[in-house]
């Protein structure tokens, strides 16, 4: 069985970072805001996706430069892009 990075999303470090980031941007979807739409957030998204290696790099896994707050629709588009 291949190693996974999914364990990361259960860590307190991720939960604290996720919640602090969401508060810092006002709790609204950042992608929708760029279009002038005010839509509540759902997901703190990693712009550079996590994998088995990058999950151990705190600059990628927990760095705010790699995060954005998205609604469910925008998050789905980000993963299908």
C-alpha cells in the first residue's frame, strides 16, 4: 500500500493554521471576491498540492503563501483545472 499524506489534515498544526488563515481573510471565498461576489468559505486550499514529500515541508503544508480560502464550487474548479 502506498504511503499517503492524508494524515496531515487531522493534525492540530493544520487545524490551527487552517482556522487562523480563514479568519485572516475574513471568511469569504477569495476567488469569488476577485469577481466581486461575497460567498462564504468552506475549504482552505493548498495552491501547490500536498503529496507524500511536500506534506513534510512546513513552507508548503502550513505556509500562508500556499493557502487560499475557497467555496465548494471554486475548490472543485481548482482541482479540475
